C-alpha cells in the first residue's frame, strides 16, 4: 500500500512516544538536535530505563538496558 510521508511520520512519532527505546534509536539515527532541557530529561529517562528491574529479582543477576 502507498502511504503519504506525513502518515508515516505520524506513525513513527506514535511508536516513539509509546516506546522510549524506539525514540532513542530514531534520535540517534537521524541525529536529532536536542535542547539542554531535553538532554537532561532524556538522560534521566535513560538511567531509569537502564536500571529498571522487577523487585522480585533483588539479589539475582538481571539484564541491564545497555542501549539506554
């Protein structure tokens, strides 16, 4: 099917808003410039994503979000 560019961009934005990993990949791939406030917010989110774990896994080895 043929879609317009605007439609494809809208879908990418929806996906990026729903999944921060997708947002990080798109931002890195297209070298999107960010303001200082956006960098601070993004850094905090990346740290939270990278260190997030299930409390039931305390005292066990668990995966890290290396991409974050």
